[in-house]
C-alpha cells in the first residue's frame, strides 16, 4: 500500500460523518463523482471541492480515473483514499471512547463541545461558539446568520458549496472564527449602517496604555471575549463599553468533531 504523506492526518480533522469523507466514501462505493454528489445531497462542484480539499490535506491523490465500466468510465479511490477512510472509521471509534470516558466523571465542568474544540488549531485569535440561526441567499453566496451563546448576533458570508459541505442548518452548533486584525474596536456604536458588518457590544477588559494604537480585548459575556485592534486616540480603558466590528466576509465557520 502507498505510504501516506506525513501530513495526511490533517485530512482527519473532523469525525467520519464529515460531509467530505462521506462523499469520498460514496465515490468509492459507486465509482462516480456525480452519483456520489447526488447521494450526499450536494452539487457536483461541491463534491469536487471536497475531494480537492481532502487531497490537499492528505498530501496524496485520493482518486484516479477508472477506464471503461458502466457509463464509459468514472473514478475510483487510490490506496491512499482507501487508507484515509479506514483511518477515519478508527478515529471516530477512538473519539467516541474518549468522550464516553469523560462523561463518566460527573464532577467535570468541561463540556463535550469544549473537548471537541481542542481539535481546532488556527492562527485566528477569535473562536466564538455559536448556533446557526438561519441561512439566506446572498447573490451567488450564502449569508449564515449565527447566534452567540450570550444572545448576540453574528453573520458570515460563505460560498454555497461551503455551506453544503459543512451541512449547515438551523440549530447546528458551530464556531465562528476571525483574525484579531480583522476586528475594529471603537468606543461608540457605529452609525453608518453597513449591512455587511457585524457589531458586537461588550466591555473592555484590556487596552493599550496612553491611548496608543494596539490590541484590545472586549468581554462579551462571563466567559466570552473577542480580540481586535483600536486606532490611536481610541479613548478606551478597562471597564468601559466598547463595540467590536468585523466584516461578515472575514468570519469563518468551523465544525469540531
């Protein structure tokens, strides 16, 4: 069997019910990308995107063309693709065993969602737990309306293919991610009514001294913070109200296992 790329484990960043792995599994069963896409309830374009993403993460091609056969040809999994699916099944079983062991300890205050979030490793400073409220078509994209655990609203503008591959639906718990450099922190509520922006209200917990430009931490709730940057002369100090604004196109949606 082909030796996998050293980074192939990155393709297993989600559980085996990940839509991308589901599509790969269906291709292996039916030998057709279009048929696998229909079975998974996604577009052909989204199915190809799923395979390409997994191949990038695995560092190895996961599909190869199948010559002949019903319909004149199709696709089949490479040895690396088959190995990836086997590893995904084993990883799902291992994760289930770990969660079950944690749940046996009734005294713990760490939620299953918190444990799952440990699988997220990014350069983004802001990782906010949310729930999908509704999905709205926005031109050729989708605007995903989210609700933070403290009741405030947030939105993210993503492609339709991404929404399909994530399996987004109302009530689904997700994570909203964005870079601190994409968040503007100001002392007064914005009045420009930019519909593409999210505005979160909170209290400053940390700000640069002397009103210098720099990073500001805004507390949105008892255990919820957002990091952003304020311009020089911001007038912010610990304990005062502040507003954090970020463009919806800068908000990334993530699922944890």
